[in-house]
């Protein structure tokens, strides 16, 4: 898949409150850099090119070629055989105390690809060396002038989720609006399959954000899922900083209590509108904006489906034969057992039809 990720992912945003790893970027069909979230006025009408923004951060001539590297990598033994021997559910097998929202949006693209990304992280790391990925990163980092990169987290349907909202702002109607920016290597809208994953992502952000401001997120939920030590005292430097900004805290638990109280009583409104902005990577020009409707029942149904994999209730699924075009740009196409099994099924079906 071509690269696509958010600004928060580009900045490798980590919160000491809950993160041990941040949302990892996904390479999506048709995109040459990662997704982010930003204001249309601040970036998409700007005159600076990516080359201007990225001065001093150009690639060397001997840039690593991911396509050559990935063909040399092979997992040891059968992946499905290894998974069957490990009786732990995927959450435990991959050491996940929580899921990132982008884990779920990647599943909407191809669940089998998510598994390979976790089993073969060295291939995932090669993506970051692709020139277009770094160029896209510079573009995202150049956008600003809005309140952005807001961490959202909480329990949905029994699993703890963590994400980062690109941008929250008030629109011309006075509504609180969530904006997500996706950058494209082509001056076109993404495929329907990609837009579905984008819509799922922002819908989950809305659910998490509104649960936080309504007081539905509590201290016990956070500490239980993330195994945090609430009695851990802060260092003298943190205590001094807290005093300067008017906080009276001594432990991590005190900070959690203060954060949850502020969220609950700050009278923050619900999110009224959600938009996804698509920008062309080469010159930061706006391709267009898509409004997203909130569909709570659909989101919960999708969560139930994707969670069933993480809970070990079913095996990972690859793409259906109708979406086999996704495999053309996948880092794991050469070693994908799902792809091989589907090809064998198609061959057997064709042979059976000929024999009739």
C-alpha cells in the first residue's frame, strides 16, 4: 500500500499517561504519504512546495529500496502453523494492552496485512525510508495555526482504544468540527475501500472524545487496562512545573484525577460535524473535502467484527477476490498465505468448471 498516516503519527506523539507506542502509519493504495489532520485555509492554499519545506532533509542517492528489500525477507516456517501452536489470543500474543484506532482502520483495509506487520516489524520499518514518505512527513509537519493533535482514549466494547484527533475547531456555524487530513500522491480522491477506513477512524474518534467529556471514562478503567501505577510519585522537576501552572499534585494518580475532573466539568460540547480533507502531496493544494456522517450502530458493528480477531474468536482475513487489486502494492504480497490460498481456490474452481 502507498503511505498514509496522520500528523500525530508523523510526530510520533507519545503520552506518558498511556502510550508505550504510538499509532503506526499505514501504506494505502493511491497515497504517497501519511494521513494527517489540518485546516484547509492554513495549508491547502499555501504557496510553499514540499521541496521548500523539506530543505535540509533530502534523501541520499543511495536511498533504501523497499521493494528490493522485502523480496528477500521470508518468515521462518509457516506463519499459520506458528500461530496455531501459540494458543494465546492476538492481544496477548502481540503484547497489546490497548489498540490504536489506526489498528482498526488498517483492518478495514486488509486484516492479514495487519498481522504480517506485527509479525514482521522489520519490513514495516523499511517503509519509513521511502522518499515519498519522508516528503509527505514534511508536508504534514508544516501545517499549523489550529488546536491540534488531541489524544483521545477510552474503553469501547470492552477494549481500550487510543487515538489522536488531528484537529478540533469551531466552524462558521458555531459547531465543534473534527477535521482529518489525508494527503495523496495523486490529485484524485481515494478508493471507496480507503474512504471506508477513513470514515471508521473519525467515527471512533467521536465516540472516544464524547465519552471522555461526558464522564464515562474513569480512573479504574484506565489503570486496569494499561496496568498503571497510580501511587508512583513525580520527580521534583515535574512537581515544580505543576506548581508553576497552578496544579497541586504529588502522584500520577493525582494527575489522572485532575485530568478527568477537568474533562467532565469543562463544558466542552459534542462534536457536531466531521470532515476529511484530501490534499495533493506535491504542492499541498486541496483536492477536496468529504463530510462524514456519524453512524453509531455501524461503528459498533465494525468494532465487534474487528475485535473478534483480537480476542481470538476467529482467524485473520485477507481481502476478498474482488479487492485483490490491493495486493499489488502490499509489502507482504510475496509471502501472504491468504493470497496464495485464494489463488489456489480460484485455480481449482477454474479446473472444475472446465471438466464439466
